[in-house]
């Protein structure tokens, strides 16, 4: 078998069908991720920094631009607007009341998980498309409500699972669909890091009411979503354990390990941690071969895809990819072409139903069927 043929050109945008159009985006929330990753990606600065090039293009994205900022801090909003030449700033009250809505076509919702629905409802009421940061909300019930309000308003809803639009991840899904690995058997994925280094002990991610959970809700949902994406299937049952040995994490899960069962007998074993050596990768094993992606879930990566079939092995390291820029362009492209995003609201409802089964299993120590959590 010529394995090179299966990994060649895996960095191409297989979803792009048009070259024209622009979607104007308002950023709702100016927390660390929006300031440190989203705005630099859309301005092209993250790509230039990674390439060591200070003279790159002025706009990294092809189909969208930031035209408004929504923040509870006027000083922060004005400072960021000046830094990135954004023309309009709004308070949350002004956003809710509909001021300045002619200046943007869509919103990107960041900030605490438990507030996503409220901001999405406001955007949908104003006829604005919604790109919501993952996880979609703090519960499956609120996730379903977000899907409903966006459907009723006729606006596009996409959830920010960046890996679904990353070219190497999409090529890996193609290999699986083409049967190159045989029948999928097992998935292993993990995402770990030190959350306190990123935001300190007072950040909202450590507040169970605002976050809805801990390591699982923030980084564990990435391997969870990835295995569903790669297999094209939803889990039927979960078994899990969580722990929080350090006092900073008394309200949430510091570490989580979970196993998922799928309808055709495939299994997924995943781990996530808020206090462990930073790492993110996945491996999927089939009856005829296996493939690995490293890194798999971070926002600014140069992914390496390794494919093994029998005694043959091929490894390809793709070009630098800013997943945030890919995500925003994919979202804008879906809006412009009236295409339903793959990581849409219903996709994320399925994640939240699995999350609730994982948490119930960790609490009860038993196997929980997905969809039965809380019953």
C-alpha cells in the first residue's frame, strides 16, 4: 500500500467553495482567550509571530473581520479597540438593547459557560448569527434551549470546536471513512495543562456555577468531541472517575478519566487535567492499522499525522495552522453560503449529554447510559 498517497495534501481546506464575502463579527466578552488568541489571529499577528515574520498580511482571515467589541469594562474595550482598530464598542446593556446592531452580522460569544445562552438569545433576537465558544453551555438543557432560539430566529449557530475545521484532523477523518485503518476499534485522547498558570485562582473556570464543571468541561470536551467527529457516532454509555486533590479545585474536577462505548463496539479512553504537564494528542486504532495526531487540540499548532498499516509507517508534519483563524473563516463561510456548520448546536448538545453521563458515572461509580443522566 502506498501510504504517502493517503496523507498528501492533507492541509487543504476541503470545505471552501467560494472566494468572496465578508461577515462582520462582534466579540462578546474580552477575556484572556479573546484578547490573546482571537484578536491576534484575526489581525494576522499570531501567524506572523509563529513564522518570525513582522511584515505578513494585515488580515489573516479571508471571510470575516471584527467590527465591534462588547465588554463590561469601557476602559478595556476602548484600549482593545484602539489596539486592533475596531470601530465600535458596546456595554452589555447596549448590546442587549440592540444599540449598534447595524455594525455587525454575527457575534462570537466567549466568557463563562453559564452565560452563553443569555448572550446567544440576545444575538438571535437581533437576527445575528452566533459563533459560541465551547462548551456550548453549562448543561444539556440550556444547550437545547440555545439550539431552539437560534432555529426559531433563523440564524446560524456554530460552536467553537476548532479541531473539526483543522485540516489534519479532517484528513484523519477521511482516512477513517475510506477504511484505511480497517474498522475503528479504540480511541485514546488527552488534553492536559496548568490552568492556574493561565488565569490564577480567581478565574471563572474554577467556579462551578459559572463553568458547569472543571477539566472535563474546559479541555476534556476536546477529545470527547473529536472521537464523535472521527467516528461519526455518538456514545451510548460512559464510565468515569474524577478527582481534585488540591484545594484550589475544591468546587470542580481537577482531573478526569472517562471511557465511552459506541454503538458498533468501539471504545474511547480519554483523560483531561487542570494540573499536569501540558500535552494534547490522540490515537485511533483500527483492525488494519492506526493513526496518531500530535498535537491535536491546541489553538496554534504544527500538527504531525502518523499513519501505520502493518509494517509500513509514514509521518507528515503539516504547515503552521492557527485554528482560531480557520474556525472564524469556516463559520463566516457557512454564513455566506448558507451551509450548516458541522460543529453546530445539535453536535454540542450530544457532547453535553455525554458530559452529564460522565459526571454521573464519576459520582455514582457505575456505568451510565448517555441520555439517562439525572433520571
